[in-house]
C-alpha cells in the first residue's frame, strides 16, 4: 500500500521516467514494494524501463553503484524510488554530479532510517511502526507456541499503518521531462 502511494506521489508530480532500486530476489518486503510500484505504473499506462531497474543489497555501497548506473546513463530518470533508505546513496551521487535536488531529480525511500534526516535534502520516505511490528511478531510467536493439546488456531494479523513522511527530496518533474 505504501509503495503504491509513493509511486503515485511521483506520478502526480509529473514524473514518468521513474527508476526503482531493489534488493536481490528473495527479500519479501522489497518484492512487495516492487509489486506496488509496478501495479501503479501499469495502472497509469506508464512503461517500466528495464534500464531504470537496479538491483543490489541494502548496503550503502550497493546503493552508490545502482545510483551511478541510473544517473550516468543518457536518458536518466526524473524520479528514483529506492526500496529502503539506501536512497541516501542516490542523493550522494546526485550531489556529486551537481544535480539540483529535488528540482532535477526526486528521490524517495522506505523505512525512515536515521540517515533520512542526515542528508540534504532530507529524504521523503515511509515510516514503519517498528515497535508495533515487534509487538505483533512477539505475540504471533507466543500464540503459536506448542501446547499440550497442539497448536492454537492462527489469529488474523493486524494491519499496521505506514506513514508517508514528506521531506525535501521530492518535487514536480522538470518541465523538460513532461
């Protein structure tokens, strides 16, 4: 849901060439975020350019390399959606290239990690309720602890709200990109 909202935010601001930085296959959260991204792009009739999909690990060095590949190409994106706050690496690369942020390039991330407020512009990102997630996880483990009479019936998982934190890294697409 939150990935759809971030993607929609970029599209509603005029971005059409939106890159996605994702983790290698097998990371469920990244896969869900990518699915939300592709769902919105397709629903809005926008192409998903394979050149704008970059894969790495959730490490800053990988984020730097992904951002370099995206931003040094001939037809760079106007927006980057990073599946976590390694988006800060894209901010660094854009700054090294003297790109005006967010006027020439909007960058959004996910997780609201501390680095999101340690860079300039500060990162627009999604905040997850980490403590509530931990509580729910602990409750689920406790509920599924085997008892003498067997496993209890699974209970419905609560839906935890994610919050879009809009900071300075997102802006309308440059006029030449529209």
